[in-house]
C-alpha cells in the first residue's frame, strides 16, 4: 500500500486522504449550525407557550394574585399574549382566558416553528 501524502511544501495543497472518502466536515458543520439555530428558535417558542399555559392554569385555578411567582408569570405572559387577550368574549371568564391566552401559546408555537423550518433550509 502506498502512502498518498506528499512530503514537503506541496503537501499543503494535497488532500490527506487522496482516493478515499471526501472530507465532509465543512458541510456537516454548516448543517449542524442551522439545526442548532432552528432548535434554539423552537425552544424559545416552546418556552413562550409554556409561560402562557402556566398563566392560564394559574388564572383558571384561582392562584393568589399577590404571590410573587404569580406576578412574575403575569409580567411575562401578558406582553407575550400580544393582541390575543380580549379577542373573544364567550360570556364565561375562564373560557375567555383559556381561548385567548391559548391562542397566544399556539401562535408562538406556529410562528417559531415556521421560522425554525426556514432556518434549516
């Protein structure tokens, strides 16, 4: 078996594994970087949806609104709900909360899912 490596300055310009499988590390790293970005975007969307769902549960189950944890979740959930609170009025307060904030959670999952899909292409 012969060694395909050149000795000397010309070896800088020759592939180390001449005649063997090509080095796919660049393409792999590029693809992995896109996958990482998509996973981060999806993760952020899931986190936003979880915040909305926790807020829905706290409101519908009657959590103490003077509690610090409640005020923290409320301070995050209300801006994330965008224009959805008050969008639908069913006459039932708990159902209004579930529908309006649930739509906000679904919105974040769909939008970040679409952005993640675009990032992987």
